[in-house]
């Protein structure tokens, strides 16, 4: 028994010694220098778009129609197994953990034990290198999992939409058409106790969107990939402060829609993010797809939300170009219910208008869009009007459920 005890103690001592040696080897300047080449992942990711930006046909054929549908279908299926927003949980947990470790490592340098301060400095720089490698990996994964879609062929070409400069009269005609569509649909949706449009249960309402895309996918192979219901983050109020109506998470193929916003644009926002799921990165194309998919829906709430979003874009442009034409359509075509819905949304928007977090986020988003080839940045959201005008010219705005 004594020999066994001695052996056990020696074994534990030996294992402990090996673990201590391993930890010691890890936190050395030599080990940090060995890992520095992995930081090249960051410039590789930054350079990667330049390799494909002039080859939209190849990106379309090899990536957007070949690799990406398989990736998004697999990730979308796995994500659908969890009812909550996986992205929200991951961001809060991993983001919080990374910040906590950084703060602890930083504070240990001046406030740690005197004899350990040298080692704490090494640990801090080691963590910075690890963080840089993590960032490099995530940047490269962004392009592999979704980001190359920024450089695919434009939707107007894929759908043979004749996009060109239009007259104000054509814009006014489309605006009136959408306003009349919205007024008719407004008579078929529910209201809350304040007379404002209500989509009912959010969970049930969101089911209409994948159903519409399934119908659309039978007619158009661009949307044939199976899709799943959008998620509603618990921290939606934070999204409101950031001026985010919805966000698509490429790493998870997960569309998220701001649940705090009024119902007016809630479903159209979810449909917009679904457009990103199908590999259309440009914001104007996602806006257009939001409306286009509603043409295959039997759900009046989704259709009303999508038409009102399209109408908002067109009416805003008409207001800027010819106020008299805009005012004429407003007084003739906008029903009292539509006006109540718009006023309700304006009240929501005013609560967060010019919020500092929104200004910072919009600046980042604008830079992101411009970096990926959308030269007008946030203004690209409004270019869906060109696509809507082309569709209207084709006579393609009829419902097709």
C-alpha cells in the first residue's frame, strides 16, 4: 500500500510538472513569435475581394449557384433546430467572454503580483495575438460562408429586368399603383385597439415568409433553396438604438428581425433578411426581393407590410422630385388606416432618431457597403426603386399565389 501511495504521488507530481511546463512553454515570447505568421489571415481576408470583384460570372456560377446554396441550406437547417436567436446567444456569450479576458489580462499587468508581472505581460500579448488570429479566421469565414455574394451578377441581369433612368411621371404612376394596392390590402388585415395594423402573433406571422419563398422557388430557381423562419432577438431594443430593422448572420445562415418595431414593416424586414439568405448581398436587391416574394403569398398581413415598404421608398423619392404629385397621391390614395399605421411607425422611430449608437452603426455600415463595391453606401437601400419600376414596366406586379 505504501509503495502504491508513493507511486501515485510521484505520478501526480510528474503530471503536474508536465502541465506546468506546458503552460510555461505556451506563455513565452518565442511561442508568440511562432504564431505571428497566422496574423496574415487578416490581410488575406482584406485582399480576398479584389480577387473576385471583376469576375461576377464566375462568382455566380461557382460560388453563388454552386457552393453557397449547399452551405446556407446546411447551416439554415442546423439553425432551425433552435427556436431562439442563436446569433444573439453567441454574440453575447463569446463577445462578453473575449472582453472579460482582455480586461483581466490587462489589469493583471500593473496590479498583479510583482514577481508575476513579466509573465502577465507575456500572457496579455499572447492573448492579443490569439485575438488577432481569431479575427482573421472569422473574416475569412465571412467570405467563404456568404461574403462572396457581394460580387455576384446583379439581380436585374439574373431576372432580366430593364433598369434604366426613368421619368418622374413613371415614378408617380408606380407610387399610385402601390398606394392603391396597399389601400385594398389594408381593408383585409387586423387592427389593434388603437386602430393600427396588427399582424397578430409574431411567431405565426413569420411563417408566411418561408411559405411565400417556397412558392416563389417553384417558379424561379434563384429562390429554390429551402429556407426557415426568421428569428426575433430578445435584445431587439438594442437593435432599435442601433437603427437596425433586421440583420442577417452569415456564420449561421440566420435572418434576425427587430421585434420591437411596429408591425407595419416587421414582416417586410424579415423578408428583406431572407433575401440575404438567398445570397443577394446588395441592400436594394434585398428590398426588392422583400416585395417580390410577397407576390407569392396568400397572407394579407405579409403582403400589406411588403407593399407599404415598397411604397415608402417610392413615395419618399417622389416627394423629393415632385411634391405636388406626391401630395395628390397621398390625399387620393392613402386610406385613414394607412395614415394611422405610418404615424404609429413615426412615433416609434422618433424615440431612437439620432441616437449616438445609431450614428456610429450607420457610419460603419456605410463604410462596409462601400468597401464591398456599393459606392453609394447606405443610399443603396433606395435603389430598389429602379428594380420596382422595371418590374412594373413588365407588368409583373400581380399576385401569383
